[in-house]
């Protein structure tokens, strides 16, 4: 920013300061479908504002958004260039792709189609750090424009809806201040209608192949319309059914843990939040209540949480996955962290903390927990959601590891604004407000003094 533009910005901000008596900052904090596999290849040159040094071709926007969410959740103010990098990735139509190597080039729908998952998580991140309302609105408008008739979303524009994509978009709508239940497609279907259609209930197709899996969510139905339990989809959909996004409010330290209660298929009703129908903070008849579990989306979330808790408990507090070519299952750290967030969001503090402890005890075994922005961010967000520290886990400083992968934040949660917060061109120094404020105040004094003298003449 040129000196002239910076002076103009300071003067404008001083006017706001005098009018509202409130500090101003450019990026002050407020407030899943998994990205594709990331090759362990470091490109020759990476953008200065990006977190992580792996090839961003498949996950650039996703991992940057996760980093910004984790920083905001930890009380840090991201560097302006980190936020700018993300907004520069936005296409003219409001969408985001997985990664644009040259943001100056126009987005080509054939080679760089809009990605609903990247767009939705970018919305959540930009809404959290604040100051990017235009970009958030344009991204949300694009998401709404590509909503499927069933009320949901697929990963690509107009592709068949899936639980993960629909979930991350619900989180984006919530973060942007929109009510998902009122975001209806042609025909009247809303996102919760689509989401709850992926849940295995007592009469779901495929439940005979998955006995005891009621409450779980499938990623998508197969060609015969049958549903298969999916841990990733269940964690994402449980959180979304609550109307929440990735950055959830921490569980209160004195809050009692809400018991988990599996879906009771004998009576066809869940025990727990039965009858509670809440579209978005109040009674709402359009919350997906006709799909699956009686009692609406919050009851569906309770059933999903019960499945998550039971599955985690059976496996010593974590999920497992079988990697291609592997002879035995391997720990699934990422989806375990997602499940912790979902359980905590639904009030199941005991179960969430049990799995968080497993993550802490096995942190050194997860190679991605060393320097992968998405992994580090998910752990920080999981710890925060349970009421724990948003910066460390099991004695490991996760915030320091995340910061080491990208731009140093404009402000760290444990730093002193007056001595450590650096001006990188995106914020206005506190002293500037003081000086300009004094100057404006002196001007008002002189003006009033002159007015009194004129009245005395």
C-alpha cells in the first residue's frame, strides 16, 4: 500500500474511531468432504502467503482455509497476505477451485471447475477472520446457484449430492449468517432434506447389510439405492445436522456431558431429542423432519453421534482405515479428529475427550501432525471444541507447528499488541489512531473556541 493510500486509510479509520470509539483492524477475528490426496512433492516455488510446502494442486484452498479457521479459533490474527492469498483464489463467478497456480488467469469451467467443498470451507474461513464480506457473499451466491433439486450439493457443480459436500455447504451458510433450512432448491427441498436422506435408519435400504449401524450416514447411496455406513460422512453430517460449521463454540468447562443414546429401532423413534424440531435456532417446519429419524435434524444428529461414539469406543477411541496396498488397518487420525468436533458440538464431552486423549497419546505416530496445515488445524479445532486448549495438545505446541508452515500471524494470542504486533500493510498501528484522534479532537476544540468567540462579538 502506498504512503498516500495508507494515510487516507488512517484518516478514514480515525473518523470511525471518533464516531464509534472502537478499534479497527483489517483482519480481526470474529466469531467435510476430505480434500483429495496430496502428493508429497514440494514445487519449485510456492506462493508466499500459502501454508504448507506440499504441492497445493489438490488442496491449496482447503488447507489454507483450515489454517485460517484454526488460527482464528486460537485467538490469532492471520497475516493479511495469508487472507489475501485465499481471496485471490476466488473465481469471477464467486466459486473457488482446489487451487489456481496463476490467479491472474480467468477460471476455465472445463479445466478449473468450481469446487463446492473448497468454496464452502473458504466461506467459513473468510467469515471467521472478518473483513471479506464481498467475497463471502459472492461465494455463497455461487453455492446457492448450483444447489441440486434434492436440496444438497455434490463436489462439483450439479454432480449428485453427497453427505460430505452438503455438510460443508451447510457450515458455510451458517457461517455467512444464512439459514440453511430456508435455502431451498426448485421444488422446495432444503439442505437438511438432502442430508438426512443419507442416514441409515430402521427402514433404510442397506441396513440389512449393516446391522447395528443405525444412525450412521452414508457418503452416497449405491446404484441400487442402498446406504453403507461411512465414518467420514457420519462425522461431517452429524455436525451439519446441528447447523454448525468446522469452527464450533467450545464446550463450557462446567457443562455436564450429554449422554449418547442409540437409535431405538424397536419403536422406530430415537430416545434423546425426539420431537425437537429446530430449523435454525427456533421452530421451523422445513428442517428435514420428514426424512429418516423422527424428531428432525437434531434428533438425527444425536443418532449420528451415538454411532460415532459406539464405533470409536469399540476401537480404543479412534477410527481405522485400510489404505490401498496395506495388509492391515491403519489409524484414521483425521476422521477421528472430525468425530471429536462433532461429538463435542452435540454436547457429548466425555466421549469427545476420550478420543481426543487417544489423539494426544498417539500424536507422534501421525506424520502429518508434524507439518501438515490441515492435520494440525483439525487437531487444534478438535481440542478447542472440547473446551481444551486451542493451541496445544498433550503438551505439544500445535500453534507453533502451524505457524512454522506459513506466514507469521499479525498477532499471536499470547503476545502484547503494543510491542509485538507488526504492521504488514494490512493493519493500522495503534499509535496512528492515537495521533489522528488527538488531532481531530484538537480540531474540534479550536472550532468550538472560535464559535464561542464569534458569539461574544
